[in-house]
């Protein structure tokens, strides 16, 4: 099985005076949201318990995860990894300047398990390229790749400890402004 992605040729402009240039932009091709009922039905089938019992367990686990995560815990998600809440915020030099207004957003951080990262790293990616007229012009397939590590302060460490390249990939396109750095708050288990 492979993840399907499309590269569509689009005119990109970085400001109103920029004449722009055509670039291939990657985006998901066949990503769908699975209905909760379908997931529960499949989990019940795989575990041998009734759908009613599975739904009760599913709902209870969701409530427990939500309650513990909002108390500041990193909560294990069976077979997947863990999730916790974090913050995106600005920093200040003086303690008297610390205030809640420094927080620009609250976020959910998912940290995949080693097994899940290995599975994703070994999942192929099929890229279908379309020119600006919508005509398919090329297909590219990868068989493995790096997995971003959300716990790395730069957010770009792979599952094998290496780093992905930074910057704009060596092209001459101006890089859009970068958001404020993450100052994730560790959990208080």
C-alpha cells in the first residue's frame, strides 16, 4: 500500500508585485476521513467483542484521554504513541513581561511510537504530477523516507536520528516568513 500524493503545477506569488513563477505543489490525493462507526465495527471484528462493548470502551477511552491530557499528562494511545497539549508562544526577557498574551496558540502534539514511525518510514509514496492544464505528466514512487519527530525542538528529526534539510530546498524561491518558535510545555506526569 502507498500514500497517494499529487503534484499540481500552480502559479505562486509571494507578494502583490511578484510576477510569480510556476511550481509543482504537493498535496494529498486520496485522503478520506473514516467514520467512527466503521472504525468501531472493524475493531470489534478484530478483537472478537461486540460492537456495543467496543463502542462503550471507545467512548470511555476518549473521555479518559481528554481528561488526562487537559490536566497536562502525555497520554498513551495504544499501538500508536502518545498525545499531549503544548503551546506556541513568544518569549520575553523580563519576568514582569510574562503574561497569557504571549500564548499565540494551544496545540495537540502527537508523538508516534517507534513501530508506527517505522511503518510510516517504510510506506511507499506515489506522486502523480499534473501540469497547469491538468494533464498527467509524470509518476514518481518512493519506497522509504524519514519521519518527522515532533519532540525535536526544531521539529525535523527523522526516526533514525538524522535531520531533514532546512531552508527552501536549494531553490531560489523566497522563503515565506517563519512562525514564532515552539515552546512546548512538557507534561507534568
